C-alpha cells in the first residue's frame, strides 16, 4: 500500500476530521468488509482521537476567554458609539449657529 501525504493547515484539521468521520460512518459496512481493521470499535476510537485533536487545537478554556474578550470589545465599542454620537451632536449644534 502506498502512503499519501496531504498538506493542510492545522486549523483545517478538525473540519477535515469531521468530514472523514461522517464519510466513514456512511460507508461503514464497505470499510468493514474491506478490512477487519475498520471493525470492532474503529469509529469510536477515531472520534475519541478527533476529540483530542480538537481539544489540543481549541481548548474550551481558550474558547471561553476569546468569547469574554469579544464581549468586552463589543461593550467598549457601544460605549464609544454613545460618546461619538454626543460629539457629533455637539459639532452639529456649534456648526449650525
């Protein structure tokens, strides 16, 4: 059997893994008839390894921190918008007189 190498970016790995897993699940009977390697819990082992890859790439702690940073950023933008609108109204009043 010839080994093939594919170049992908690390952030694409979880999506590719989900695609391969769903393709395997769809054609599971064909794989199992092709080789006993794909029988006896192969799918469960595959998804547990995929979960480990996802956790290594985007741990839940980092994801939650990103969400908090994003929320803080949005709140700061809303505050800046209120101040900018006040300045805009002031400039309109001063420019109009």
